[in-house]
């Protein structure tokens, strides 16, 4: 099965909008499942990543570069090397060759580059008065590339765009600069998430314990799940199943616990048992979700299992020692 990352996100969005039958769930609450999504490209062979050319609007370049470094380090997915900005060349192909030569001297596997652009439309100014027809608009766009340091092949390229449309005046908290910063942060975060194996929190529905016939173990399991203690939730829900083997709520709940612990075969088994006893939207959606999350988890594990050095490298303080002289810009 090929992993449908965006299909999973669409499914999870629909899950939050399900109207559950009152006779089945009553007033259900939610808990958060940890779901792993694979990186958007083939990361095999890329363990050490050098942050090279990062550009942006005047006054923002250093901040954008630092945020990219911090987000990549925080992910823990690569060994990050930061040699500082490379010399600027007049020709783009020459610029790439400079970065590749530096990467080979550093002994890294790949190069990370990024370019941030912004566009602000605040209307036209006539005689000192600014006139805006419709809302003001702010667009921030970020393009990231991962280039193989050995072959020069672009292994991954993505462009993220974030936009704002609205009014700017003294009575609103938004200012142009604060909106640009917020859009920039969102672009960087989303772009980096495509390069790593992110852990995506997903809200799932718990069964209701509001009905008089709900047993104590269901309530205890729900409480543990809401607190993120899935081992304790599994123990409580297992007891609930042992006491009432035909209770679809208990069967579904036990499936949730196994899904949270990434035992997808067991999760699928218990969801199927719940659906056999009571074929509701909740149980059908759980089965669809577990197929996607199981495939994503397997692919994520394959990406996480790359051989890598035990220690994280410290940033490289110096720039490459020998490089072609910069040309005119």
C-alpha cells in the first residue's frame, strides 16, 4: 500500500466532525494519539546535513537562517552542520558548485538551502493618503531544497505559501510586521516538517461513560487516555472487555490503546470486533485510520532506522577554507 499522507490528514479532519449516535456514545470526550508521518522524500543515505545558502528579505536573512537551523536540530532527525553562509557568486550554477565543494570538504551527505520571499499589498498612496480597495494582502513564500553533496542532484524541493488578507488599523492587534513574522514562522515550520519524520498529534473520540450501565473500567481507561497514559488505559479497557466481551465500546477502546502503542495488528483486530457488534461511523473511520497510520508508521520506522553516528555534531564555526572568489552581484 502506498502511504497517503494527505489522505490521512483529510480523514483525521473528518473524524473531528463526526456526529455520533447518542445511543452509542452519548457525550463522548477525546484523547490524543501519537501518529508518525514519513518524510516527504527518500532520506536514505542522508545523515549529515549542512545548512548552506539561506536568503530572505533585507533584515530577515539571519533570522530565517537561525530558525531553519533550530527547527532542524530540534527534530533530531539529522546531524546538522552549520558552516555559515557560503560566498555569494554571480552565477547560480557556480553558486551550487561552491556549496558542493564546501560540503565535500565537510564530509556531509547533503546540503540544505532556503529562500524566503514576501509580498505586501497595502493599497496606493495619493497625496499622503493611502487608499485600499478591498483588504490588504500579505503573502510569504518559502522554497527549500535538499541537494545530494556527492552527485549534486536535488533530492527534494518544496515551496510553502502562507497568506493574510484583512485590514490594518490602530484598532486591530495585527500589524504588517507581526503578520509577516507569523507567516514566516508558519512557512519555516511546514517546510522543515516535510524533511523529517514528524510526530503528529491526532484527537480521537473516546466512548461515553455517561450511561448508567457503563462499567468502572471504561471510565478509568478514558481518564488514563485523556492524560496520555495509554498503558494504564489498555489495562483498564482489557478488564472492561473481560467483563463484557460483547460491549462494542470496550472493544473499540481497547483498539485505541493498541493504536496508541503502535500495535496496529491488535488495533485492527479490536476495531473489527467492535464493528461486528455495532457497525457505526466511529468504528468504520477507526479502521480506515489504522490502515493509513500503520503504513505511515512502517515507512517512518524505515526512515528513522538509518545508521547514524552516536553523537550529534557541533556547529562548524569556520567557513570553507578555500573557495572561488565571489563575482560581481
